C-alpha cells in the first residue's frame, strides 16, 4: 500500500489534520502517524487505523493510479448522466446596461410558438433519455421582464409533468433582482423557483454607478430590499449573492455585507467573482478576497465550498451532453457566457419541439475534456481544481488554458479550515 497523492495536510495551532480531496474525509492525527503515513511505512501503522485510512482513500494499492477515477468520473458524468439542464433566455433585453456585460441587449421575446416548442422538447428529451432530474435555469437579458408570460407557464407545466412521472424538478434563475414583487414571490413558490443568483457591484456608492437606469437610479436599495423579501418569503431558498469585484470596489464589500440583516444571512451564499475585464488581477486581489470570505463566514453567511468530487468530475456544465442553452429565437448554445450569435449555436429547436443539431454540437460531444491533459492528470490538486482555468467551450474555441495552482491551494486550505471550525473531525492517535 501507499499513501494517496490527493492528501492535503493542514496544521491548526498544535493540531495536525489530513484531508482527502476525493472522499472529502478529514482526520485529526498526531505527528508520528502523519510522518509514518507520508513515508509509506503503512505496515507500521496500527491495524485499526489502516482500515480507516483505506476506507477513506488515504492509502491505496501500490500499483493504483488514482487519476483513473477522475477519468472514469468525467466520462460517466458527460455521457451517462441522468440530469437534463435547460437554460432558457426569454429575452436578451435588460432594464440595466452594466459596463462589463458581454451581451448585446435589444428588444426581444420568446414567442408563443417558441414556448410550446421548448416545453415539448424538454418533455420528449426527458422521456427518450430516461432523465431522473430536470433543471430549469432562467437567464437573459433580464428574465423577470417576462415572468408572467414565459417563466411561469413553462415552469408550471414542466413541474406538473415531472411530478406525474416521478422526475425531480429544480427551478433556478439568474436575475438582477430589481423586478421582484410580493405577488411574484407567491407564484415562485408555486413553481419551485427557489434558487437565485443576484449580483452586487460593491456597496451602494459603487453599485449604483454600474447598475442603474433612467427609471431606477438607486437600484442598490431596491435589490437589497428584494433579497430580504425573497429570503423571508421563499420556502427553502438558496440565495447566491454574487459580488463582482474590481480593484476599485473591493474595499467597499465589507460595507455591503453589513447591510444584510442577521436573520437572513444563513440563507445567503457569498460568491466572489472578478469582473472579466480585470481577470489578470485575480492573483493580486486574492488576499483581499480571502479576507472578505472569512469575514462573511464569521458574519453568518455561507461560503461555497470547492465542489465535491462526487458532484463534479467535469470542468463545467458544458460537458454534460444533456445540457442546453436556448435563446429566445430557439437557437441553442452550450454556455451563457457569450454573445448569442449564430456562430456559436450548436443547433436549433424546431417548431415541433425536436432538436436539430449542427456540426458544432458534435464537436462538443467528441472533444476530450480540458481536465484530461498530462499536466492536470499529474497534479495533486486535480480533484479540487478540475482545470478551473478552462472549460470545454474555451478549449473548442482555442483559448489558452491558465493554471491557478497557488490560488486553488489557498482555496483548499481555507475550505479545510472551515470544515474544522464547523464540525468535529474524526480523531486518530
């Protein structure tokens, strides 16, 4: 036997821990056991401890190459998944014009015929592929511009069909949060719309410089109040507050966090994302981001952990062959992070609800994952990173892969620290 290369050691004051990135097991050990393990003197370890280490993946057979599990998991997730994820853009129009947005906003709307075609497509796809879980994901533009005429009618029909056919149904939305009303919250509960991503751009001063319109100059207070109303009105809510940070606004984020009432913070995940035009500064700003995450955790917010190996063996959702982004004109894409022009379309939903793929669709289907390259396969942080600097779309379009080893390493260590603080670890001495 030998020790796993995916072990992460962590020292907290005088206590020593080992964390395994695949099994997600965390053990507290003494220095003698730790050194014996990493020196591969497995037979010198107590028998009962060897059993535990083997069960948790800390020790493995001498000839085993652990990366094979990631290769297997990647292929199984891509091609044998039973989750149908459909992102729908009711419109590309938006009531804001944020400076960093990559989309071209213009008056547009999914037609009545398009609504019928999309519903037919989802149901037929679920039947043909024996889908066990349907994920509806609303995007735009600003999707809530057409909540009543598009989001609600599609969602309610898919929800009812899923219930009748014993298929799990999940409903989520990315919205700027300015168009929330109490009446809509009641309807959202009816269609299981419980997952929200809403963005801020720093505190009130900075946010209102980015997100405004002639009709809504102070969007900060409106969105903040709407998040409070959602957290108190949506059953079992999952609220992801995305904070787009820049060199200019990052020092204002502590003020933003303090504006959320204490009773709703337990429902909110704080997700930090650098504005893509300033992505070259991500390493320089990393210490401040880590400080903000720790502060948010101390204040009672949730901090998203590195995605579990068991839930993610792919670089992003574009690798799921049962994942579709449907624009208002019924052109289909693999990713939302792009201009919705015909050049990037993988096919189209026809009026009868069938999907007509083009050659780009098959390129997504046949191109190997960015995670399956020699450098990544050899990396000891692979289960936690899974090539976070790239995705299938970027690989297909020729973008250069970036390695963020030191950044991922910090994220893993911080995640282990939070695990230690949140619950007791198994102790072996």
